[in-house]
């Protein structure tokens, strides 16, 4: 994909940079932001001209719909710097299309490619010093949209704000992740908003995840809301299960977020002859496989951590430990994907887009 140069974005530069105050070796994920942000408002049925300006808080009316009715969506992506100091995005068109799918589901206006893609290009180009070289370093990108129209009447807003903020990140290691398989709470339901990257999906997960934390587990594996018999997602990541030498991941549905990491891992597996199936994994199948030793791995997949191995799971209050294996599929496939992202391996799929 070719990124267009654009004069359609106004830039107001910060007077000074915060970059010298940042300890890039000790970053807490998502807590430090770069000098600038992109802002673009939707009003009177159309998008205004985007502006990049110094990162700062802003005022919104207390009756803004985002506070009362939760019209809020986001994306999560990363920029990488290679050894030649070139900066790259990974499949940004996928994030762009998914963002607009989320917008449609939440009765919000779609953004244009000029705003989303050219906006990304322009702000990341301006902040390229914040993208550090070296394994595990990246710039986490958070495009989002909120309803800023005022009035506590329950209908869609007529005014919205689209923004892009950027946060330098180190490789994200969640530690040893133990999970509980959900048998009561659900992340998403048929016909619901589980396939949208909507802020409320996260709010709804916090309480059941807190209950899991109190029992010593880091995350919840979500199951289908109707029967709680099928594995769907792991926390805020898609989930992969390895039984013998086959990787299995749930098919995309109303209840499952169409993860870009997930679909990229599937493509890499197919390219490299790893057996991969897109089908539902039953909780019963998982228990049988855990008991007879054919269950080798479970891992989550998503942009922030790329691949997050799970060391054990609890189901109906019984804990099952996963075997410690060498040459795990999780490590292998993560390595293959990150090498493409850092331009250390050939990008046979044409996924990388240069800034
Ligand atoms: C964002 C997200 C994912 C992962 O998507 P990626 O595009 O791979 O980052 C998976 N599940 C949920 C619920 C998500 O919100």
C-alpha cells in the first residue's frame, strides 16, 4: 500500500520535546505519550480538517454522549524501526477497515482513508525519534473515536472526535499467565458488539477478570455466552490451542474480534506447513486433551504482546497445568511474525508499509 503525502492536515508543533525526560529502558506499557496528537472533529454531517497539535488534555461537555451512552471505539497498532532507521507500519489498512466496521456497529460515522491512514503517516513521521530501534521496541499507536455531542438523551451523537495518540513501548511480557475458563460471565453475545473494538467490551470484562485475579489467575478465557462450552478469546486476545501438532483457533463471529495478529499467524502457519484449523474448540475437548497429554499449548494473540503463552488453566475449580515444552509453536510463530515486523525476515505477504 502506498501512503499519500498530504497537505490536508494542519500541524501545530510543540515548543519543546519531552523525549529527553523519558527512560526508554523502563517503560510501563501505555503510560508515556509523545509530544503530539492528531485531532479531527465530525460536525454538521462531515469531518473537519485534521490537526496535529501538542499532546494535552481537552474539555468536553459533561453531558457528552460518550460519558452516558458509551459511543467509543479504538484501534491498537504499532510502528517499528529497522536497522536503516526506516519506520514501518504493520497492515495499517486492516486497522483502518476494522475501525470503520466498529464505527458502523456503534452508529458512529466512518472516517476517511485521508484522515486515518494519512493522519497516521503524518503524525508518526513527525514523531519518528520516538520509535526506537532494537528487538521489542515499538511505538504503540492508539487511534480512537468518541461521541462529543452534548445532551443526555439516548440517541447517537451528531458530533464526534477522532484522535491518534502514540506511546513508546518495550516488548510486553505478561509473566506466567494462568487463566480461568468462563462458566458464568461472557465477554460478548450473539448479535452484540463483541466483534467491534468498542470501549464498553473492555469495561464489561474488568469485573470477571478482577474475580479471576483474586483467585490467583491473570486472565479469563471467554466461552460462548449461550452454552459456555466453546473457547472464544483469552482476555483481550484471540486464543490458539495446540493439540498434538495442530493449532486450532475459533472462527470469527459476532462474538469474536477479528484480530490482525490472529489472521497473520494463520497465514504464517499455512505458509510454513503448520497444521492449522479454524473451528470451535469445545471445553470438553480441551479437558480430554489435557488429561490424555495431547494438549501441548494454549496462547493468546494480539498486537500488544504478539503471543502470550498460557501456563495453565482452571475449569470448574480444577487446575490443569500445561506441559513445559521446548520448541513451542508459540515461540516459533511469534519469532516469525516479529522478524517480519522488524524487517529482519522477508515480508513474503507484503504486510509492511513504510512511513
Ligand atoms: C484488539 C483485540 C484483539 C487482537 O487484535 P489484534 O488486531 O491482533 O491486535 C483480540 N481480541 C479482542 C477482544 C481485542 O479487542
